[in-house]
């Protein structure tokens, strides 16, 4: 699927990058459901992040111990963590089909 064919529109995505601000919920509509994505960033034992994904108010996936290079899946699309800044943001980059790898989801 090319970038132009993407069905899901991610808020504030620009040039294949999506900046998730610390503790700011992002809403994505997909397959008739509302998904809410929230990033949390921790300092100990080292800087790492967590992304939680809720669908219609129910937790459906949680990615923990995120560091640059970690992979996550949001509404069927793969993203790679590009950078994490403590209490500021998690920057995600789209993963193309030819570079897709397994994600570390502890799906619910």
C-alpha cells in the first residue's frame, strides 16, 4: 500500500513521521471505531516510553520499554520509534512493507 492509498489518517503525521506528545491523547478513526493513543515517557532506569492504544474505551494494546528502533503497530500500520525525549515526545516513523519486522505488542 502506498502512502497515498493509506486509509487511516493520523493526526499531525507529516512526511511519514508522527510526533506523539507526552500524555496528550490522539484520536484515530479506523474501521468504524475510535482509537485513542497515549504516550508516556519514563526516566528510570533509562529514558524509555510506553504507548497505550484504546479502542472504544477498552485497552487493546500496550507497548512498553520503547527505545529508538522499537516497533509498534497502530490500527494495522507499523511504526518505528525514531526518538524519545523525556516528558516531551515520542517520534514515530512509518515502516514500509519491505522493512516491516515483528512488533513487541503485549496485546490485550
